[in-house]
C-alpha cells in the first residue's frame, strides 16, 4: 500500500498548488467584502398571514378539545329522589371523615394517610366507571348496588384509617411517657 501511495505522488508531481497568496491578501479580501452592499432580509408580509392562520387553527383546536364533553354517566342522584338522599348521605359522611383525617395529619402518619388516599382515589375511579355503566345499562339495579357498595368501601377505608391514626397516636404517647420517666 505504501508503494501505491508513493507512486501516486510521483505521478502527480508538479501538479499541486503550493504557492502562498501575496502579502496583504487577507486585507484586500476584507476590503472587497466591506464594499459589497449588505442585503437586508425583507420580511415577507405573507409570512405574517401564515403565522396568523396557524395560530388561529391552533387556538380553535385547543378550544374545541377543552370544550369536548367528557363521557360521564349517571349518578345515584339521577336515578330517584331516594337515591339522591343516599348519595348525599354518603358524600357528606366521606367529606367529614376526610376532614377528621386531615386534622390528624402530621409527619408521623403522613405515609399511612397518603396510602389510604391512594386507595380512596382508586375507589373513586371505579365509581366513575360505574356511573358510565349505569347509564349504559339503563339504571340496572346491580350497578346501583355496586355504586352503594363503593361508597360503603370508601367509608370503611376512611374509618379504618382513623383507627390506625388513633393507634399511632397512642403508641407515640406511650413512647413519650416512657422517655419522660
């Protein structure tokens, strides 16, 4: 391979441009560049139109997505007045339990409360699915019972959490009493 390369250089001898530019070449080049008129880029007015059209389309899409109705089903309250009372009872009970839990929240029990709230959120998502099913099945009693059961499960989770919070508090108080004596 070395021989082939040397042969190639010998064949091209005298054909390479090895001369350097004359002294001051770069200065003369800069002067020529400075003499050239600078072309300012002109803003095409049609560009503004296209930008305005694109922005309008993006705005329309975002508004239409924001206003697109999400699929919601029937609540218990939509079934009958008696079911509305039942739903109101469960909702107010759950709200009261959550208020009591939030009053007991501290650094010692934060993890337990957060875990219970995750379980509660799963039950709420399940309830939303049941509302869609209720609408699809034309107020099927089995779905109504499942919705009531869902409310009861949420209350049970919250009551169990309150019991756990009380036990944590009692353990902490017992440990503090041991430390004091």
